[in-house]
């Protein structure tokens, strides 16, 4: 479980899987996922649908991340778990020539994520 605002704990994927397997008695089986999938998908034998765990917050899956997010406030977010954002709102309002440099800094940071966290 991901720690959201106000929560103090996070449940790791492996611990959650152990708890689920205790309930479903080994009926929980991993499905074949796409290599860029940020979640781990499982099926419960005899049931329809899947159960997914988003593990990017508890495991090192950032290498597969291929998304640079443009937020509604005109900030660019490089990593969903990191605090680093690049603001483009004021330059957009001014139609500033440096806008390409601002976007470029977000992209450069995206490719060197460790520097942004």
C-alpha cells in the first residue's frame, strides 16, 4: 500500500503478497507483464480479473519509467515519488524565449533521475 498524505506507513509488495497468499492458499499467480509495466499483475485461480500491485515506490523500477508528466499547474514532474518539479507557468504567461531551456532542464533531469531526488 502506498503511503498517501496523512498516512505514516507503506506496505511492501512482498509482505502484501504473503498476506494475500495466506488468504488465497497459493491460488495467487503472477501474470506475464510487459517489461515497462510499473505494476505486478496477479490472477487468483478460479476467479475472473486480476489483482495488481504498483511497486515503483518500494522497488527500483525507475529504469523502466518513460513518462515525463506535465501537471495541471504547468509544472513538469520528473519522478512521481521525488519532490523535483520544473515550473513553466510564468514563462508560458510571458511567452518567454527561455521556455525551451526550462523544458530541456526537466528532460535532462528525467534522464538523470538521481540528481533530481
